[in-house]
């Protein structure tokens, strides 16, 4: 009887081991795709106005074009070349807003279009206004690019919250668009400072602190919430956010992919669709995100993205 029991245990264990092995292989493959995705984004940003194809980008990332293209679309929410064209249009918008003398026809050819007319049509589809009109409007909410999304969309829920004054202590670093791949490592540096006296919770608070329109870079902060009377490690910069009403978008990521591309997709969707549809007028306080597990996403976890508003109606 004991021998039979042992045999049954082996038969039960072998499938479980096979499942575990398959899950580990899938996780490894997903990690490789995510690293390739971030490397590809960095490559695109560094060579934005040079000729490129799906194959040339995939070769740089170390994947076949078909496999890379499928993974990129799933992680980014749009195809490889749609991302390239979109980033060129976003850079054209940045130049329109910051270089009064730039000519639309020059932007068209710099962005890879055969004519000013084709560029104007694509620009209007992306931002809701033609280039000349956007120049007269200046910085407006509609400057967020409209995207033709592929694959499943992030799950997002909305609420209103009155946020009290927050005191944060964290790291600040300037990032150019071509430095996307460096962002996860920057987040991980914060872990070394956890556990000091005065830290109030384990969540990571992330926010831009200063933009640099001349090159599209920004100063970005990842921080921990602290008691305002505490003395955090000297390597951490303190920042106090005033109390304010916020519209909060809760993003429910899935646990099968790296969190960072999911965060980017959710942020883009919130800015292009959810925030305009909410009808709220943005306030002057900084927007920020709250990540309860940092970048260690787990099934069932959530991320809250806060945008200040002037009223709750």
C-alpha cells in the first residue's frame, strides 16, 4: 500500500514540476522581451530622425522581427513603427511650442514625411489640431498624442480624493527620452534607503519635479512618505506637496509582464482619454503616482495615479 502511495505522489509531482518549469521559462522569456523592449525604446529615441525599420530595431534588440514586433505591440500598446512615427510627431510638437521660428515644412521633412500636407494630416490626427493652430494654442491638454491602440487596454478605475499635505524624501535624477531603459534601475536605488526612522509606509511615490522643454527631458523623483519632523538620510531630497483635491486613476496591472511598460501604457491612456473625459480642470499641485509594491508588481496589486484638480464638480 505504501508503494502505491509513493507512485501516486510521483505521478502528481511530475506534472507540477513540469508546470513550474514552464512558468519559469515563460517568466524568463517575458523578462527578455521586456529588456529588449526598453532597449528598443532607447535605440529609437537615440536615432529618432534616422531611417529605421522594424527589422533594424529588432536586430538591435536581439530578436526576430516577428517575435519582437508582437512583444513590442503588447507591451507598448501600439506597433513599432506607429511608436516611431508618434515620437517624431511629439518631437515636432515640442519644437513648435519652443522654437517660434521653426518652419512647418522643415518639421515635415525632419519627421520623415514626403510633404507638408501629409505631415499636417498626421499631426492633426495625433493632437486634434494642425501645427499652426497648436502653435497659437500653446501648451494645452490636447498636446497628448492620440494613439491607435493594439491589444488589451489597462484596467483603470476613477475616484476623487482630498489629499492632505504630504512630505516625501527621495532621489531625483534628470532623464532624457533616450534614457527610458535606465528608469527601472533608478527606482531600485531607492530600496537601499528603506527602513529609516520616520518612514511612514512602504509605498513608492513617483513624480516629475521639473521639465526641460529645450530637450524634452525632466527631473524625476522616486520617494518614500515620511514624518515631516523626521531626518531622512542626507542622500534623499525632501519635498512637501500641499494638500489638494485630486482625481485618482487606479491602474490594475497584470502580473505576467514587467510593470514599467504597463505603467507607461496606463499613463498614456489616462492622459489621452480618461483625464479629458473626466471634465476636471487641472490644479497647480504636482501630479504623482503611488506604487504600493514599487516595481514588484503582483497579481491583484494596484497603482494610483493622482492628478490635481481645482474643484470636485
